[in-house]
């Protein structure tokens, strides 16, 4: 597929996906979603072992392009969520490899929740997270009402959703929304370093870590111990587990294959 609303590059097992409508702060369109679906299809087929997601220009993503709406009522919103946003964030959460997000500027509306669906989030000091929905009479979607209370607690989740004020990256770090704060000029190098390191690590274990952590919110502790044991047994069946232990005993660096 030829891409116009995103750029997509795959090198050395690392896929780099960049939202690419900088004039509109990378607001998403139906076409951008179609391109993202195609890119993630390619990623899954290609044997890639990590993804880096970012935005072109001064923003990460301003959420749904409000000029790309028919404005013919709730059916349209349901369609957008069920066909575009929900499958996208679910795919990222369930993708069997780490997804690193470099939040290079404002992440607003569903753009904020797209970033928060990723596994390792780095943000530039000048970036911010804005649950803009209430400004237009909507509620946080694309997983926002699920993710926010878990990550920042109910008090801050409700404040973010109802006051709809930007949360600066430094506060996002303090609140546990993101992994790392970077100087603006360093963000892409730092994010590339993290993503490229992850692309050479035990991918199968990373997929199982995602599965275990995703499942943790729907079980009690005892039930989760059983899930964890089952997933650990799967990890122990991998080449990379054999290699990790062997390399440790031989006092050398492991060479993981992601298998
Ligand atoms: O039907 C549904 O709505 C369902 C799905 C919803 C999911 C959602 O994501 S709802 C939330 C949608 N997003 C927003 O409400 C955010 C809208 N944008 C903003 O509030 C501001 O642009 C920002 C706070 C993000 C940044 O402000 P600022 O001052 O840095 O930039 P700007 O001047 O507002 O924007 C620059 C350009 O991008 C401008 O275009 P122009 O005038 O230069 O041609 C602006 O219109 C455009 N832009 C920014 N966000 C969007 C957008 N165009 C369309 N849709 C946008 N979301």
C-alpha cells in the first residue's frame, strides 16, 4: 500500500510508524486509520520485533479530524469507534511485541489515548496530554475511561476528563502516565534507542508480559497467579529462555532471536 497520511519504515526488525498530517496536528482520518491497519498487517507478517510510533511536526496527534466528520449523529461516532479507534488501540495493546510511543508534542482527544495504549511512552518536555473530549461534549474514548483511572487514579482521571486541560509531560511523568521525559531535541534519538534495544530482546517474553499485564485487571490475585504460571511456562518453552540461561552460565551476552 502507498502511504500518505502516515509514513512507515521497517528495518532490522524495527517498524517505525509516523502519523503524517503535520498541518492538522496529525488528526486522524478514515484514510489514516486504513493506512495504520495496513501498516500493522505488514508489521505482523514481517517478523518485526518492536514498533516505534510518533507524529510528524509539532504535535503527536490531535485526535479525530473534526473536519472529516459527516456530523449525522451517534451512528457516525459508533462507526468510527467500532471500525477505527477501538480496533487500533486493542491491536496495539495485544500486538505480540513492544510498541514504543514518542510523544513529540500535544496528544489530544483520541490521540492522547492512542499514545496511552502503547507499552513504553516517552514524551518531549514540551509535549502535553489533553483529554479534549469534554470541550466538544464527548467522553474520553479509545480506551480513555479504562486506562486513565488505572494509571492516574479516579481523582486525576475525572479531573483530566472533565476539566479537559492539558497535562504537561513533566506532570504526566509524575502521575505515572509515561515512562520517560526527554529534552525535545533528544526525544527521537532516545525513543529510537529504546525501540531498537527492544527489537533485539526476547520478543516472545515481551508478548507474554503484555498478555499477563493486560489480563491482570480482570482477575483476583489467586486467579492471576494461575494465569501467570501458564504464561511463564510458555516463556520457558522459548529459544530465548534457553539462550538467556545458557548465556548467563557461560558468562556471555545472550543472543535473543525473539523465538
Ligand atoms: O465523532 C467523533 O468525534 C468521534 C471520535 C472522537 C475521538 C476524538 O479524538 S474527539 C477529540 C478531537 N480532538 C479535539 O477536540 C482536539 C482539537 N484540537 C485542539 O483542541 C487544538 O488544535 C490543540 C489543543 C490540539 C492544539 O492547539 P494549537 O493552538 O497548538 O493548534 P491549532 O491552531 O488549534 O491547530 C493547528 C491546525 O490543526 C489548525 O488548522 P488550520 O486552522 O491551521 O488549518 C486546526 O484546525 C487543526 N486541527 C487541530 N486539531 C484538529 C484539527 N483539525 C481537525 N481536527 C482536529 N482534531
